[in-house]
């Protein structure tokens, strides 16, 4: 009887191994995720407005999710620096996405809205600028990506569905 149980156990183990291997996916079935954004803010003359050491630049900031579950819903958008000493915001995720439309089960768009509160000193007075960023995402079974970004209702970035994954670079001119 003990030998028969061993055969049944081995048979079950082989069946489980077969099911696991046969249900594996290939690269074609993986969804590409393309949502990282590097956001630069500069003057028309090219001055980096995120470098707090430069006169006229922003010295502090906060980001709020306008679709958050509460009025104050902070979003983590770290300030980073390139090897060329240019500062930028790196946004990966954090703001709530709202379904904008569902054209079909295999084609949807989502939107996020965030308010950037940028602080700087002008004539010894702290000035707070409130800017709004809208992000439109494209979702299909094969891709989830940033499709369009508006900053203060102005389109500052677009991406077609067939473009390859890349860090989406956005430059805001103020």
C-alpha cells in the first residue's frame, strides 16, 4: 500500500510540474510598463529653476494628488540631479488614476491630476506658485504607458502607442 501511495504522489508531482511549465508565458504576452517621467523646469533662457542655489529658482516644493481620497494627498516626487548637475523631478507613480474611458475591454485610458506647489523668494517675500499636471495613460493588454502630459492645460508631452519604452523626458518652460 505504501508503494502505491508513493506512485500516486510522484504522478501528482509530475502532473503539477507539467501544468506549471505548460502555463508559462512568453515575452509576447507580457505587458510593457512605460510610466517613468523626468520633469525639468527651466526659464526661457535655460536656467534650471529646480536648482535652489541659483537666484530666482524654487527653493521648496510639494505635490498633491487632486484625485486623492483626502484633500491633502501628498505624492512622492523626488528631486534628483543628472551628472551634468541639472535638477529634475522623477515621477514614477503615486497619484490615483481615474478611468477616463473604456473604448473596449482591451483599450482604456486613465488620467491622474496633481498640483505642484513651488516656492521661491522674490523681493524677500515667499511666493508660492500652484501648477497643475494632468497625465493621460494608455492601457492595452500589451502596454501601459504615458500617452500625454499637460502642464497648466498646455500639452508638454505626447507619445504614440507603438513608441518603445523610454524614460519620458518633459521640460516645462516658465
